[in-house]
């Protein structure tokens, strides 16, 4: 497929468990973002990767959240010891190199429900 | 830092009526401005963007927006809406030269017959 791919599309977990969410960006896109979409909260920036530069982690809400991007392509967002307030849709987006036009291409998201 | 305010969380409108979705931003530097749309059960997609030049920008599906620097606004308009325009609309800002987008909380447009 040509778009941003995210998996799983839905994840139900118990409080205290760890979860991993995966994002496969559009081929050739060097920038990758994670956002969180909660009801009534809009889109909350989590983390931004750009090429080989150090990621911008300024949006991660706590040290239970981490993300990595291997080989400049696939990214994994990990949430440790999940809490009920972590329930949300986690969106991944990618953007092509250069241009600084800011246009992001979004995946359909991973819906996380913490019971 | 940049911020975006979308004052209207929900806008109900009848089909074929005009609509305006409001967006105000705050930034100490020049910005790029965007509107994204999220249809039910779909991912976000770009509706239109302002980077430079003409302050009136046209997007897909008959939408347009006007950049007003003095009022720090970027309101989205459509002269005649369709049922299919029912969706959530997000305004976003990016400091010129950077790719990180800051989004507003969204406005749900509800079009009824």
C-alpha cells in the first residue's frame, strides 16, 4: 500500500500491561510523528523523528511512553504499565524530506482501550 | 511556541447553507497554516494550506480559507455544504521552517437535510 500503515487497529489491554503500537510510514518519508487523539482533546503531539536527528520527545506525557524508529523507517510506540487515561487513538503520520511544507500523511490510527 | 484555538466544538448546519469554522492562532514567528479533515472512521487528510502568497487559499471539496495576519485567524468557509461534509475539522499551525504541527481541538461539522 502507498499510505501510512498502523497496527494493531484496535488493542484492548488491562491496566498495568505494556503495549506496543507500530507505524510503517510512506516509503521515502524521512519525518515521522506520533499524535494522540482523545475525545474532546483534539490531537496531542507526542514525538517527532526527522531523519538521523535526535527525536523531539517534548510531547511524551510521562516516562512510561517511549518510541523508537529503526533504520529510518518503521516506528514503535511503547506504553509501559498502561493506565486508563492512556485510552485514546494513537495516530502516526509521515512527511517527505525537505520542503518544510508541514503536510502530514496520517494513518488510520491504533485505538487503545485500557480496562 | 505556537498554539491554535478552535472555539466551536460543534457546528450544526442545514444542507446547502453556508458555513464558517473559526480558527485563531498564536505565534511569535511566521507560520504555515493548515486545515485537516477527518471523515467518520477515516484518517486525517489535508484540506488546504497557507504557506505564503495569496491570503485566500482554496482546497478540496469547495472549501476555502483566508489568512488574516492582523487578526491571527485562518477561518474555513464553504458557501454551500453537503451531507457528505459531515466530519471533524482540525486547524493546525507550524512555524515556518519547521515541520512540527500543533493542532486545535477540532470542530465537528454536522450537516443535516
